[in-house]
């Protein structure tokens, strides 16, 4: 569907400079800056789980800043973006301050909102939230790295499962409501019941489910034993459908139609310099979009590109076309798409006009 007259908000992008900021992946990026190995050889230095997660390490080995995002946009018309934290290894509010200083809104889309990193289980959680809010008025919520997969071959971002239901996490979580902040839940699909329990316990905290719950391996094999057979993939799809339906019953939760082209879902990696054709992507992600539309409805779905993480699989215009077509095929009207591609983000992230 043609979205050229839409005021699109990309509600999920990442910005980083691994050479100048303290990222978890900065060490390898800095090493390869002075040890010029071909990317394909350099990739073999990383664990298999890392390789399957990123698909291609190119984007992680160099800065990804507003000008890079503008180049990826091509002719896609995006008015503003929401920047999401990503693996800052130092004092977390410094990332918010750094993002707020980037040259957005000049010849690039405006920066509409920042989601920073913080852990409700940490003893200094309140101080971290205060520092984020002092760093930028665009700070509207947090994301905590809690994604954990039971298959040890799939890259996890938390040391153990159950982070969302741990007593210390729950004790701190209520401070988000006190400050009018939201929570960005990025989990693997097996953790969806934890998100449901969290939303039920804290109905006053707005929660967004990132990437429709990232059902790793749903399109192909990843890890040691995830998505390796058609039976495994079918079981994964059915459990994801049931758990997403349960989560959608919580009115304080919205879902992001984002990250559906992440390599960890099991997408085959196309040859460098090419992308997966949109019809092929639709054949894979169409059923996920249709179910998300059915249970969340057009009023509780938000689009985000997840660039540059999804870049090894698709172009940004391809991501827009895939999601808009998939939702249209599921019955979404033009008005519905205006909500998904902008209006819902304005409401959820409390985006001010001309942000």
C-alpha cells in the first residue's frame, strides 16, 4: 500500500558508535578498526549464537547515526523516530544524553522520544530514572535487557530466565508509574507469560511488547535445537499465538510490529548487498501480522523498523512495504495503517507536535 502521504513515525531505531561509546560490542569493533580483517573472517571470531543473531556483523562494526538512518530511508517518508537503548556498558543515563545530542531534525527525521536503559531490580533504580529524566525531556521510558532463551545456542541477553518475575524487579517496577514512564518489554516468545503476569500486576504502567515477542527459530533453524524441524516450528507458532492472545487481554499493553526481519527468527541471510524480496517476507511474517492484528487491533499496534538490526534481511522500504501489506491483507484499512505507522506512537510515547 502507498504510504507516501502518511506522517510515519519509526518507533524503534537504534543509534550507536562502537568506536566512541561504551557498547558491549565495542571491543570487537575497535579491534577490527586496527586489525583490518575481511568481515566474513572477522565474523568467525564471534560465538555461533552471536553470528545467528546478527546475521551479518557489518552494522555492529561501525557507527550507525542519523545520517546513516537517513541514507537507509531512501524515498521512505519518516517524520520522526523513537530511539531505543542498546547495550550501553557504562552509566546508563549517559546514553540518553548522548542520543539527545545527535543531529536529528536537521536534514534527518526529528527525534521524538528516547527509551533508555535501567533495571528495576537495581538498588539505584530511582536515581537512574531521575538522571535519565534530567538528561533529556524526550526520555519517556526504559527497556531492560531480559531476553533469555532456554536453548543455550540462541543468544541470550540476560544471565537467567525469570527476570521479569524476580522479587527485586517487581519491587522496583512500580517506580515507573510514579514517574509516568513506560516499559519496553523485549523478550523471546517463551517469556510472553511473564510479560502477561507483569502487565496484570501493574495495570498502571504502559507496556510495549517489542518485536511481537521474537519467536526465535520460527522461520528456520537457530541454536542447538530451535526451529530445526517443521514440527518444532509449528509448535513454536501455536504456542506464540496462544501466549500473544493472553497478553493482548491486558489493556495496558501495546505491541510493536517490528523486528520481524531479525535474523534470529531463522531467516536465511541473503547475499551481502541484496535483500529478501517482499513477497518472500510476506509468506513468512504475514501469519504473525494477521494474528497480532486480530488480538491487539489497529489501536494497539505500533510500527518500528528495528534498523539497523533488521538490515541484513531487508531494506527499510522493504520493511514498511512488508508490514503495511501484511496488515492490509489481514483487513487493515488506510485509517488503521495511519494509526499503526504513526498515530498510536504519538499517543503511547506522548509525542509532542513538531517533535
